[in-house]
C-alpha cells in the first residue's frame, strides 16, 4: 500500500498555517477574553468586518488599524490577528519581527491559536532561531486547549519520532482529535495509518472512511488515495475515475497517469 498511496504524514501544516483565527469566522463575543474592555471588543469586531469584507468593502489597512487599537488594549485575539497580518503582509509590509511580537503577546495570554502560530515560527526559524523543542512545547500547550492544527503537528512529531519518542498510538490519538474537528490533513493521515496498519489494526474500511472525509473537504492526496482504493480494493471504476479527476484538478500528477490508464478500461 505504501508504494501506491500518497503519504505526507511527516509534513507540517504550512500552507494557510497562519489563518487569522479570529477572522476565519465571526465569533460571538462570549468566545473572546471577557475581562478586556468592551471598547477593545468593539474595535476588534469592527476590524473583522473590514478584514472579511462583511457589510463593508474589504480593507486590510483599515482592519490592521482597528486590530492595532484593540491590541493596544491587550485583547489577545486582536494581537494574534495583527501578528497574522504582519506575517502575511496583509495591509502592511511583511514583518516577521512584528508577527513574532504579537503572537508572543497573545500566546502569553494562553490563546491557543497564538501558541500554535508562535510554535510554527520557532519550528521554521522565522525571525527567531529555530528551536524544535520550544515549538513542540507550544504545540503541546495549544493541543491542551483542543486546537486542531496543533494536534496535527504534534501528531506528526509522534508519528515520526521528531523531537519526541516515536509513538503511533499517541499519533493516532492526536490525529483523531484533529479529524473530529474536520481538519482534512488529520483525516488523511488516519486513512494512511489504517491502510498500512501503523499503530492500529489494518482496516481498509476505516481507511476508506477517512480518505472519503478528507477527499470531500477537497484534500488532493486524499482524493487520489480514495480513487486508488475504489480502483483496487473496493472495485468501483466510476467512483475511481471521479476521484482521480478531482485529484487531477488539484494537480496530483499520479492522478493524470491513473486516468490515462483507466481510459482504456470499459
């Protein structure tokens, strides 16, 4: 199976890693730090509207200005989002030093997303000296609060013995928690673990279940693996062709090869 299925279990989530946790969706105010002044919350929520283009024209510079004001009043969510904007260069010049500063401030207030973001900066050596041990400590803190991306990255550490003792059982537990929060990378890794019997009894039906979940969320490697299973393990050529086509649209070269092979099958 390993030679046929696509495996990426060792990869950190780096694409869209620094999604601005407060701006990904409009949270209710009860999810914010309650002891902060209501003015900080008002500024933050107004900044979200400009960031998202919700009821107003999208304006990153205006969002940055409002997040800065809320951040100056100590609101952790605003600090984290401000860090994300400096990291990505949205509405301002990219500045890893400032990104680190604001992630650190929010992480010190125990904001899970900020702990994760700060961990990634340590993990990749962005602005700060690369420090895998510190990154894992931050992922652990974020994981304790149930943050899915941190659970995934920590799961990869255990799966690969990277900075921690190799432990497939622990990896399975962490991937399962992240998958329950609909993180497609985690569902994909679970699919591979069940397909290969790593840390768990080999179970193709479970593998199919997790590949399906990740594939339906648009995860390209899962789309390919799902197609492979329909071609070779649970024979259904129509479904195999469909998922190979989806994987091909998402630039998986092996899917193009598979479609060419299946084009001669009637």
